[in-house]
C-alpha cells in the first residue's frame, strides 16, 4: 500500500531546503523581528475555556480526497470561523498536498484574534521560526515524522519562541514522544500512511494517554483530530476526556464553511 506520509516528508525536505536558500534564517529574523515581539495567544487556554472546543481548520484539499474547496479565500472563511464560535483556527501551510501557504497564515493573523495553529509537517527548526514570524500561536509536531529527541528539541524551541505545542500521535507507541513542553496532546484519527480515517482511534487511545500523562506528571489538554462530522461524536469524546476537536473537511467541503461551523456548534448540547 502506498505510504502517503513518506511522499509528503520527502517533498517537505526539498521544499524547506528551497525556502532556506531563498530566505536565510538571519534574513527571516531580520524581516520578521517586530512580528516575533508580538505577544501570542494561548490555544490551550482558549480550548479549555470554550464551550465547544472546536479548532476550525482552513484546508483547500487533501491527499486522499483531492480538492475540497479550491477557491476558498482566507478573507471569506477565517473571519466567519471566528464569528461562528471557533475556539481556535488551524491553517494548513503545505502547498503541494493541501493547497495551503504561509501567506494564508499571515493573512489570517491580520484578520482574526483567535489562537492560530500552523498545521504542517515540521521537520526543521527553520519552520518554527517561519511559524512565529507568520503569526502562529501554536505549532503541530507529528510523532510519525519525528524522533522523540527531535520532538523534544522542537517543542523546547517553540516555547522559547512563545508558541504552544500540539503533539499528534496515532498509536500508543508514539506516546514516548510526550515531553514537558507539550501543551496539547492530539490523536489523529487519520492514518497518515493510508489516510484512512476512524474516529474510534481517539476512544481506543484515551485511557492510555491519560495513564502516561499521570505517570509523567504532565497535564496536556487532549485533542481529537479528523473524521468528526456529527455533534454526537463531540459529546462522546468529551466524556472520554477530550477538550479540543480539530475539524476541517466537514466545514471546508461546504459552500460557506463558517455557516456550517456555526450550525454545528448550535447543535452541540
């Protein structure tokens, strides 16, 4: 079976090297100096305080489903997400597989006051500096892409840059990536190798996650990612201990994602 994640990571290495050659880290920090001084917003606190806990995602396409909303504009969708009641927003910045860009993140930061997650495949410290300069409040670190040591290094750097960390796992074995710099611990219900989605994955892992969290004396907020399409699932996930719910395709495949989000939140009990 084709491993989509391997293709994405191979492409990501090429993409990041090109970006570093075009704009050195020194140049990036020089151009973005004022932006790095800008205070960030806590995504973890926003999710914990929110009655919905929804992280609304801006995603034009996916490797498995193709284009969801090719003409989607940040200016149309993201303010509507904020108005609709999202607790935070996730912005895909991968161009080749998800139709996103760092420009989308930068534009979003100018338009909304919600905490913003840079959603991408982070494999290099350079991307963390990019995220901060472009307006991210939090970054996604994917256990399947990183060693536990890399995860620790990147998470610590993210905190140094005043960004929070959402660590994403898909299996119990990946819980060894959890460290004290992780603010939110997410389960991806989508297998990144096959892109098959199964929400049951969150329920399967909930107890193991809470056990490891207790053993390590940590307190990350739990997030369920992908495959959530009905409000009843959110209610069940809350009972299992989750407080954040990352939802993208359910909203983005409709003509007006913000309105769909508002209707979804209206249906939460």
